């Protein structure tokens, strides 16, 4: 019996899978629609431009080259380059999408103006050939403007920002204090700056530069007074002007007195201008320390020349770093070069030089060209001075703060410097005593009488209050001193004036800080309202004040 033989797999049905449709990856398909013409098996795929309707054969074997070329020359497409239609992130959703191709020439002009202001570019920037070529490549129809037009646009923005700044100043609930300084350019042209400091309606500390302009000579006290007075009038802040901070130039003293007389005649100052003028604390501190640094001028000069020597060439730097490696010290700290007129930079230079003291000594042994290394005694003197000046450096940092109010910090800082000087004067080290003596003379010249304005600001600080001021004045001037009595009188006068202005009544013989007996009673009480008994109405007055 024959067996029927069947081929293997003859009864197996093979099912072919349909081809998977590939995703379109070309960016060209964002500008074309896919359509089909004819019927199977002669069906043809075409790509139709979304803008002008022109179609191309879009078979996979032909690619998308013709489509991408068409995008660049399409008469109804506002973009000459696909690069201008790069994918962007939609705001809020984070998804990708095509950027809008709508072009606003006015917006472009505004962006150019803000770029010139932001990056301190010359007005001629818009006339640079390279810049014009870029703009014309991006938009052939763009209207190019001249430097005079851009200058006019910048002035319009200035006027708009100035009006906004005036509104901010007028909305300030308290008074406005200003600082001013003079600056000379390399060709000896004089410039004057004016900066306003105030607390806005949201209790945020604000600092705004109101003016930086050329000031023609002569720079006398009368000329400075006229310039500041005209600026106050221009910004319309004479009515809520509190005081001014200046450095210690003699011309400034004359200008302050002229301003005080003028504003007092109009009844615009608080307490007849008793709190009007404040000397720059950082500048005074600089003068005090500079006098002390003269005592070690030769040692400082050697260190300054040593730093210059190391920084003078790459070969010397490499040799210095080799010495750092040999003495097993870290070389990441670096050397600081000072500016002779700024003592705090001199302090930082001494600080970095002391750190590399052994390196400089080793460099003097291996480099015969290095002649300015300080001796061991000079290094010891510099180390003593560095430790002594640390207090004054920290005081300078405190005075120079810009993100926080510094008025209430003045009194504790100055007292700390005062104590440091007194300890050096009374110490057994003749070298330090000699330096402290020179600094003490300058300290007495400017700070023999402490600033009443900043003492009152310290009283308003809940960390110190009146008890701290009483304690310090009693330590310095003795019990029941005239200076402390005068300060209390000024506080009472300030309270009375503000209470009258806000519609309050002041009883005869009343005092916002209370009597000594009442304060002592408050100190011993456990009421939880603080250590000093102060009338509630005085706190309302405090809310009306804005200090430096």
C-alpha cells in the first residue's frame, strides 16, 4: 500500500503582515499636507504646500528635497529660512510647537533699543554693516533706522521710565533720603550722582539712581547746592525730603548749609533740619584707617610690590606656584592686588599675603630677582595690624550693605571700633599704641559726637532700644551726661513734630520715651511688652518715619 507523501508545510497558511507606516521625520511636512491621487494600483502620493497650494510627488524614494527648497522660495511664506521656524516650547504647557511667523517691525525696533540700553552699546550700533546684513538676511523688507532715530527712541524710553519713577517716589508713605557724590573722569570732567533711598508702600527698601550728569566747574559749595536743589525740584521730592548723606569734602559742608537754609525757609525739613546732614560713615572709616596704615607704610609697600612682582609675568606666576607646592600649601586662594585709595582692598591684600608668607620667603631664596620680600619683623608687624584692622574691615562691610537697612547698625559698629581703639591705646604694645594714637585723632575729629540721627535709628531697632543707648552714653560720658539729655530732647522734639503732623495731640511735659523711673519699672516688669515703656502713639509716629 502506497503512502501518499505530502510536501512539508503544504497545509500551512502563511499570513503576511502589512507594512508598518513610518512616521514622517522631516520638518518639511510641517508645511505640507499629504494627499493621494488615482486608484490602486496606480495611486500616487503627493505633497501640497499649505501656503500656496503647489504640489510635489512625495513618493518615499524621492525624499523631501524639493519640498524643503520650496519652503525657502514660497511666495506666501513669510520666512526665507526654515531656521526661523525652529521648534519652540509653548508657554505653560512645555510641549513643542512651531513658532509664530508673524513679524512686527515696531517690536523689533523696541527690542533693539532695549538691547542698546541694557548692554551699553553705542547708538551707531544700528549702522554697523554687519548688523544691517544680519537684519536684511532675516527680513529683506525690514526698515533700517539711523543712530539719530535710535537716540530719539532711547530718550522716549527715558522719559517713560522717569515718569514711572516719579510715581514710585510720590507713592512712598515716608520721607526720602538721598546720597550724592562727585566723580572725575580721566580728562578731569566732573560728574555728580544723586541716589534716592526710601521705603515703598510694601515696606520694601528701595534705592534708585535719579541722576548721573556732567557738572561744569567750579565745584564750589554754592554750585553743588544749586545743582542738588534743582534736581530735588525736578523730581518734585522737596516736600517729603528727609536728609542727605555726603562725604567730608569742605565744599559739601557749604552746600549742606545752603540747602538747609533754603529748605528751612520753606518749612520743608523735620525739626528745623537737625537731622538733615549725615556724613558718609564708610568714608570716615576709610580716613581713620588710612592714617593708621601710614605707620606701616614701608611694610605695605613691600607687600604691594611683591604681589605686583608675582603677577608681572606668567613665568613668575609659575615659579610662585612651584614654591606653593614645595611648602605644601593650597594655591587656590590667590593673591589680591589693592587699590591704594581704598583701605579695605589693602586689608584683603595683606590677608592674602599673610596666607602665603612662607611662600614669599621661599621665593626670595630661589629667585635672585625678587628683592622686595618683607623681613621677619615686618611680617610680624603686618600680622598684628591685620588682626587689629579686622574689626574695621567688618565695620566697612556692614556700612556698605545695600540689601538691608544699615542705619540702626551704625551705633553698635562705631562703639565696637571705639572700644578696639581704646584697648590699643591703653595696651602695652608701643607699636600698636602708636598706630592707634594716629587713628584716635581722626576718630575724635569726626565721631567725637555720635550722630543723633543714627542713635535714634538704633533706638527704633528692637534688638537694642533706648536701654542700649543709655548704657553706652553712661559708659562714655558718665551718668546723667549732657549728651544723653540732649539726645532725649531731640527724640521728644521729633515725636512732637510728627504727632502734630498726623493730627495727634501732645500733652505738656509728656515724653514718648518716658521718665527714667518709668523705664526702670518697665525693665523689672514681666508684661511682655519689652524693656522700655513707650507710649503707643509713639509707635504710630515710628511708622511714618523712613531713615537712611
